[in-house]
């Protein structure tokens, strides 16, 4: 049995969701998993909270500013990055590794990857360091040659990482939680009702705004879907102001934070996505077609385009295109996603990294 320190960041909910799902996988294989937030390792604690708060405010009210920051510091690149704050989080990470007596550090956020990579390359971090790359559009802050292993969503991303760092990278696919995996094993409950042969007068289409309820022109999108004969349901996350505003629109279902998102997905016919994050992956795992529309700037836009290029989703540039794509996907033949995207075993790869037996060993 090995102990893994999973280092995530509460920037939205996607990274924490992946870390929680990975912890479930590791524990099921008999290992211990300790979760921590890299923002809490920054000195003074207020620095991490300030970063989180400023990022949330920026994404809600001035997303174009984040787009500029992404272009300047998080741009796609084939070379390793350098995060100045990684040095500041280093002492906290070393203290946590010693306290937890862990056998490996697993970064599920790019600042964590930079922090662990710096410490590993300098010899101060004496246990292996792995990185779970959660983005479809790779950027340089995920890359540090000090890390021992990268776990990636697809073989294409793994090849990019290996070429950029000179270090091992493998494709383990999406890391899904137990609720999604359970729903995935019940195909009669998942996917498009229309594709399953069930008549649907007004197919329910989810519109995702992420955990923080960020994005643009949700009311316009909902109106366009309603006018086209769909029943839009907007996932507003924890943005209560957005939920209240959208709840006033006729024919629109405005949803707050969902504790059981797989159940909501399973009762819907399609997802309109703006971030290429965990919600889109869970939708695909449950058989829902996904259309990218009005993506958030930076990693959202890059990821939406990357998913479409891989043939996993489609992209619409206008409300007319969105309606057309949804009609084709919902009422047309099902287009299954390669099961390799969901059937990988990241826990086994991590066990191999530390020389521990995995499932079935």
C-alpha cells in the first residue's frame, strides 16, 4: 500500500473533481490518498485566497482580461513553462510531503505541477512526482521536466508532453467519479432520449456555465434554444445572481449547484459547453452529444476547439449553427466516443511509478 498526495486547486470545481475521482480510484486499489490545495501552500494563506477571488471576479465580470493573461502566460507551447509562484509554494509542499509520509506527489493543477517539478529537479523532493493534465489544449505551465510522469487525456496530448519535456507521458483518459461510472454502466438511463428511440417533443438541452456560473449571453442562448423547440436548462453553478435572472425567462430551467450532476445529465439530450472541462467529459461518458458555443476566453476557447478537432464534440459559431448542430446530433444516429477516453487506469500507472502493486497484481 502506498500513500499519494493529490495536489489540486479550488479554481472552479473541475480540478478538485478530478482529484476526488482519482482518490476514489486509488483507495479502491488499496492505497491511501491525501488531498490538498496548492493555493493553501502559498505563504500567508491570503495570497491563495486573493488569487482565487481575483480569478473568479475576472471570469465573471471581465473575462477578456483573463484572455489576455492566458495569451501572455498560459499560451499553448511545446516548451516547458516557469511559474514564479511555484517557488513560493515549495516550502509548504515539502512540509506537507513530510507530514503525510507520502510515496508520491500527484499534481492536478498546473501551478502544482510547476511547484513539484522545480523541487524534484533540484533534488529537494525525494519522492516521485506525477502530473494529471486535465486540459485538452496543452499549455506550457503544465510542463516541467522535473516531473517523472504525465497522465494525459489522449495519446496526442501525451506525445506533445513527451516531446516538450523529454519525460514519460501516457494517455489514461478522463478520470471519472463513481457516480458517473455507475451511470455509465446503466446505458438505459444515459444519453439522448431521442437516440434511444423515445419520442421527445422538446428535448432538454443543458447549457453549462461551470461551477462559478461564468460565460457570456446565456439568456440569448436560452431564448434561441426555446424558439427552436428545445427545453433549455442552464447549469448556473454557484452563481445565484445568474440563476435568478435566467429563471425569469419563459420556458427556461435555471439550475443551481447540482450535487448529482450525472443524474441531471442522464435526463437530458445534449450539452452546450463553454469550457471543455469535466462537465463535457462526463456528458460524453454518459452518451450525450456536446456542442461548444460561446466559450470562455483562454483555456476554454482553446479546449473547445481542441475537443472538436479530435472529433469528440462540435463547435457552433452562431445561434443558428448551434440549433442546427443540436438537431442533427439529437435526432440523428448516435456517434459513440472511443471508449479508450474513459477506460484507462490512472491508478495503475501511479502504482507502477512508485513500484507498488496495482489492481489485479
